[in-house]
C-alpha cells in the first residue's frame, strides 16, 4: 500500500487530521482562523499555553480534538521562515511531516495550503512530493503481523488549495519521477538471490516495455560473438549468467540529432571475486548495481512523463563470484573496443563492465553525449561521504548543465579532476591498460582515468561515482535508509532542461 496524493479546491473533512502551517514566532497561515473558529478557539488556546511549539522548521504538534469535531486531530506544522521556504525545503518539510504522522499511526489527512505562500502551488506540490518520497517502504519479504500488532501507515493526503487542478498537473510530473526513483530503490534493495542478471533483465523488460520503451537483452552467447571480453570476464565465475540490456526511448521521432546515452554498472552482487572482500559488511554489496538501477529508473521516469527526447540506456549486468571458473589477477582480457586489459585485482570489476558498455553504445548508437553511473570506488566515499556524488567530466558545458540540475533537485554533485596523469597511470606494461593504477593513490580519479581510455575522441562524457549516494545506512529527510534512487531526479531534470523542446 502506498501513499495516495490528491488536490482539492475545498476541504472534504473526511480525514483523520487537518494540517495547519505556522511560521517562526507561531505566525499562523491564512486557513488557521477559519478552523480556529470551527474548533471554538481551541487552536488559539493551545498556542497561548504551549511554550515548546514556536513554528520552527519541521516542528510538529499533534493535538487530539474534542468529540464531535470534523477531524480527530489537528496538526500544527512549523514551516520556519516564510521567505526561506523554497521547493527543496518544502520537500524536506513534507518528509518530516510524514514521519511525525506515521509515528502517531495517522492514515489520512487534509493539508490546508497557505494562500500566502509566495509560490503556493509549487510549495504545496513539493511538500506532497517530500511526503511521497519519505513514505517509501521495502517490506515485501516481511511476514504479515497479527492485526493487533500492525502499525498504521499514511495512506492518503489531500492538499486543499484554490488552484487544485494546476497543482495536480504539476504533481503528476513529480509522480512520474518518483515512480522511477521508487523502481531504482526497489532494485537496489532486492536481495542478490532474488535479483541476479537474468531475472534483472526480465524485470527491466516487464517494467519498461509496457510504457513504450524498446528493450533488447544480450545474453552471453551474443556478447561472446560481439567480443565483450571485459564484461564477460567479471561474470564468468558465477552460475548466474551475465546480461546486457539496451533500452531505447524515442520521445521525438522528428529529431534527427544523435540520442543521448546513459550507462549503468550492474554488479548484482560483488564478492570481489578471487580478490575476495572482507566478510564484514559484504552483505551491502547487493547495492553494487546502483548505477544500473538509476538508469532503469530514469528510463521509467522519462517514459511515464512522455519526455520529448531520444534517449539510450545501457546496463551491464553481472555477478562477481569466486570459483574455479573465475577470472584471476594476472589474467589478460580483450575488451569490445579491442584494447587488452591486465587484471591486477578482480575487485576492480565495475570499470571492466563499464568499458564494454561504453564502447558498445558509442559504436552502435553514436550518441551526442554519454553519462555513466556506477558505485565504483570506496575512495569517493572517503572523499565526499554520503552527501555528494563525485563527478568527472571532459566537457565544461556538460558539467555546468549537470551541476545546475543537481542544485535544482537537491542531488548534490562535486566535480572531480579528470587529469591526463591518471589516464597514463593505468596504462599497462604488457597490455594496453591495467585495471589498477601504478601509483595506488587517488582511487576514484584513476578509475575515471581507466574509463577515459574507452571514450572516443571528442565524445562529451561524464562519469558519476555514486558509491556514497546510492546507499545510506540512516534515514534522511526524504529518503529512508538503504537504496536511495540517487541519479534518477538529477538526470531527468538534466534531460528536461537541455534536451526537450
């Protein structure tokens, strides 16, 4: 069961709770006076006696109303400074409200939007989006609890404002993007015994084909024929055979320009292979397909909102396991591009998967630009934690467009240096390249340097290392812990701003 968001011009007064906005200093929003009159001055009385509620951002006071009232509860919601309440802050506010209501087992609400909001529709829509994003749950593997132990969840939120139809249209766009984010979160949260390459590929097709996305699946036989030795080497130790999935969204059939391309790393579980990872924390390595999940979620968002852009999405799906068949340190493999690679560490596998996917999309589709996403290095987490996505780009204009999209959506990017010194650092001694650097330092930069060997001259390219942002261990304002769906929103905005007429 998921949270249903609706918009109405007038209250129906058939919900459990009424939500009223207050600002710093307990300044009431416009609708407060009418409900205060209906409740016989109850709200004024509470505000006079309550010394803790001051209208600070995110504060909530949930009050039970007397019997016979049109609601069971009235919720005083602190919005902070009215001047500071922009779209991103509104989403955070919605997330905080969602948590407060669920902690009190409230299932339905009517939100009285403040007509004095500087951008009433936008603020209301983004509060709604924040509630929706924070309401996400991944519980399909939990057994049903007895009725007396079940916790109620927030099921319906109706926003009351005059421009309700326009607000609904604005929210529908957000809902399409959120659908893509939720798909990405679901994929990242799935256990590896339930989401391995073959099943993952089938799930992509089931999700996207009904929306009009063309989906092509390459099995191992096809990839062997194509010469994808890098990707296939990573997955050869597993009983679960590798796949590559190509997704095509043709949103503008009259556009003769090359498509834009997004490439995702999809290691459905990463043991490290022969270069085995430590056992502590290895369970988190089910998230090593977060880049692919973001690309799949993005394709769903674009299709759901009928994006007027032509987009290619490609994901390489493998499972990195140790076995008698697994690739080894010192192996030499040949990539789709024809370049030879010396394997120095089988846990530097994601760059091998991306190498073949990047080369293939350039060779077959000749895109105007490529953005890849990968949970590629632990080094980026050391550098930027879980707040920023380290982003490398060989084109200043592309970076500027991505940076703007990040600031507009709250998915933060930090530009990292793409210096030729790191490209040289992964040149091989007995091969064209090697999958670990000679210097052993600057792990995220040398990984990007490795990928740059597989980018054609003059191709606009960006690499997003989402290792720190795809997976979190504690809740954030609009994101419950674990899979975040990072990448879907920023790239949807990037496409909308720059590649739709």
